[in-house]
């Protein structure tokens, strides 16, 4: 999905980055994201020399999740990424932290708010032969319904207009769940954690359990209010089935 906002297009041009995501947004007057080093969460690129993309999270030895509208950049998953340079250009990790995504394995839907997801298999590292989930770790997915007011955490690789070294590098923020809803094949959860373009596909963790409850996909916050949106896992049967099928067929030693 191409960014339509003129302001965001100008920002992307300044960082020489073409987003495959909807506009993401900061909730309130300030960007409260902080640098993070979560090895379970990767930056998705369209190639090993890509300049930016989306976010992927490991949920098993080889299984991972992201957003469906990120499909075009779900080629490479980079873990343990460095900060960007002084001009905001991403820096790549060592080859031992770069993995290819199995294109034939991707199950996805780019169906808008509440129906936007991707489940995929990450191939073993072509240098070490190890699976990402074994080396980097993974989060468990919860099929339980979260509650309004629960604190959630989003970690990902969003743009940063304030600090170029943080631009498209991993950052994290917490916020509350505002609403949940499910109808007509859509299952949506809104929240007020800060995000920007590049955060698409970020897993949303329930802070009290560190389990994934949703996938971040769309913006909607502003300095005056609003909320960002995600695909809620608990009420989305097709997504739950895709996750279950991937985990049930994980490679064995």
C-alpha cells in the first residue's frame, strides 16, 4: 500500500526510503519511542541491500508474522540491527544475523484494517545453517482476547523524523488498548502506542504476559488524539489457523 499523505511522502524522500505501509502515526505531542535491542524482532527488506521495509517477529523455530501489505518486502529478515548512520541510512548486521524468507510459505491478506496479516517461514541462515528462532528466540502467540485498557508494547523499525540515527532502527513503546471489534471478516484492535512507517507488521505484545495478541498495520493517531490500528488475532479464525498450521509443521532436528 503506497503512502498518500504529502507530508509523509516528503519525509520518506528525505530519508530515501519507499514505504510499503500505510501512514503510521505518533500518539500525542511527542514521539516517545526508545531504542531497543529485541533479538526476536527483525527488519524486513526486499533485498540484502534494501533501504527500509517492515517489521517481522519470530513466533517459533522458523515461523514468523508480519502485515499482509508488507508482502513486497518480505524477502529478507535482519536481526540485531545497528543504529542508522548520521544521514538516517540503515546499517546492516553481520551475515550471521540475516535470513531469507521462504516465498512459497507466505500466507497473507492485504484486506485493510482488521484483515491485514502475513504468516511465513524463515529459512535457516545460509552461513551458520541455524534457524532464526533457535538463535534469536521467539514470542508465543496468545489466542485469548485482550481487554480494553491492557498495556501493550510495539517494537519495530519505523521512520524517525527527530533522530536520524534512530531512523528505521529498532525502537519500542507502550500504550493502552482503546477498542476491540470483530465483524464481517475483520478483527480490529486500536491502541495508542507510538509508531511510524516501517512499524507495519510489528507484533503487539500484551505487556503483562509478553505474548503476541495482534499485528500492527495502520495509523490514525495525531497530536490531538485518535488511535492506531491492528489485526486482532483472537477473533480472526483464518489468521489463527495459519499460525497454528505453521507452528504444527515446524522443522525437526
